[in-house]
C-alpha cells in the first residue's frame, strides 16, 4: 500500500472517530431535535438500577458536574424533586457561543 492511500484511510478513520465522540458527547438532557428532556425523562434514562433516584455514579453530564449543587438534602442521591429544582444548563443561544 502506498503512503497516500494509508494517509487517506487514516484521515477517514479519524473523521469517524471524531464524529462518534461528538455524537456521544451530546448533552444528557437533550433529545433528538435539540429538545430538552424533562426531569422524569432524565431520571428514566440515567437511573440504571431503577430505584427512583440517581447516585453520583449513575449521574452523567450536567448532573454529574453539578451533583453537589443539585443534591440539596445532601443524602448522596438526586431525587426527581431535586432534578425539577436544579439550575438549568446553559445551551447555545442562551449566553454561550456556538462551537
């Protein structure tokens, strides 16, 4: 195989890897079409053991980054009430520049 062909193959592979990373990094609070998930939908998606609350281990994205702020009763779990009262993540068009 010549160098040019290897370079093209590498570039295509890198492109797919970057695309996969971008797609998987999508906010845990977004549905397809950019709509935000409700607290109930977020709980259903993230609550791996289906106990009705999120541990820090189950939390992802915004919820993991802000776990201590959202866990207002400091019990080590996020309840649906705490998710409903959680600060809203900033999104594009809400004070953050587009990337």
